[in-house]
């Protein structure tokens, strides 16, 4: 139950103490360090579908023009159009 201050509102003393305790690291726990490795970070291979999400609208429209497809619409529509074209070409 919150304490009532002399001004009539609830006291934040308990909340302040809990916040301070949460910020202090616990001294009784030990977290083992991960061994260092000499490997270079590997980036996942980017397929065309991932590539479309990273492209700007202008780049998407250039690709659509190159494929002689409709260039109008918002980015999600342009991406769908390119992906549909990829599926048609794969079949």
C-alpha cells in the first residue's frame, strides 16, 4: 500500500528504491565470458526478395521500367509486382 505524503498524494519512495535496486548489478551472480573466435561475421545471402525491401521507390521503379512493368503505386505494391514477375520467370 503506498504511503500518503503530507500533501495528500502517494509517495514515490518505494518506486524510487525499487528502480535504484534494479539498476545495480547483482554481486552474487557470475556470467561466464564467451570465448573469442577468429571467424568473420557472415551475412546471410540476400535473395531478390530481400533485395526489394532494401531498395528505394525510385530504384524499384527503375527495375519495373527495365522489365517493362507498370511503375505506379506505393512501395509495397511495387515490391509485390516485382516478386510476381520473378515467380512468372521461374515457371
